[in-house]
């Protein structure tokens, strides 16, 4: 392949080559430079000059023939350029698209809260509703509700229905306000407070924790219709009675 050469470089190279050729041709007794050699140099000079004037390209082989020293210098210059050339390393930025993040599946947490779980109540309303043996026990229903996560109004509604609002024989003689049974029949308690907490424990452990989270579901086990210890059939009205009292308190 040929490469473009600047006119100035052509000029100085041509002049130097011409001078060398002329000097060699004029030296007397120089057998290495006969007349025909001088003619060849002149012919090459004319070819080079014609190329310069036409703005063309010069074959590097011809330039080397005209001026070997210049060709050697050019080779050295190219070697230096090759030694100093260092390719530029370009690092492309990473893709801006974020990688997909795998998220571990979270285990489903059952919702333990129900409509019968603990909630704030109207204290004065409950206090004014409770009567008989239940009078003044609002704080006990609230504290038991907090401890076992039960609605204090639910506890109060059961106690009101079971005792006729604190007037039953079981409430007055045994402090039993929830109809809790023992080995020998109705259980006796040292105080109404103790009876309230025992009723709350029983409801949480044996009813709500077992999935019975409505008054109807609780009543089916708490006061089953047709039970042997209910000869007068009071259990038939348990669910309706408790719901009625609960609605009055809420």
C-alpha cells in the first residue's frame, strides 16, 4: 500500500537524494557510479518531481531507493512511535438496570384478633349496669380481659346472664358468677374477682384458642342445648341472652 507524503518532506528528501546522486556521478574513477547510474538517478528524480507537482502519492520503495538514510530514519521513528503507543482501555459502565432481588417468602401469620378480643369499654356504663353481687366489679372484668385478651363486655355479659345480674344463689353463696362446674357441682370461690379470672382463663384456653370466636360457637359448648345438668332447658336461651346483654353494653 502507498501513503500520502507531505510536499515539504518530498522536497528535502528529493534535494538530498539529488545531491548524493550528483556527487557520486562527478567523482572521478568511481567505478561504482558509471554514467548509466547517473541517468537512472536523474530518471528517478524526474518521476519524483512529477509526483510532487501532481499532488500524488509516492511508493515507499522508490523513496527508499532515492534516500536509504531517510528510509532508515523513518523506520526508527516508526519504531519509537510503536514503542510509545499505548492503546486506550475503555471500561463500559455496568447496566443501570437493577438485578432482580429475590425475596424470601414470609410465613403467613394468623390473625389472632377477633371481635371478642380485648378492647376499651365505657367504664361508667358498665359500672352502672352491674348489680347485686356484681356491683363494683367493673375493674376486675377489665383486668381479666387484658390478661386473657378478651372483651370485658363479653365477660360481663356472660356473668349478667348467668347470675341474673348478680342475684343468683350461686353468685351469693359461692361467688360463682359464670356457672363454672367442679367435681362436686358448682364451684365455690373465695371472691367474685377470683371467679371472674377463672371464667376468663377458661374462655381463652378452651374456647377462643380452640377456634370458637363467636358467642354462638362458645354457647354450643359452654351451655349445650339438652345437657343433662340443664333439666329446665335454660341453655336454649344462653346465646340469645348473652348477645342481648353484650349489645346493651356496646
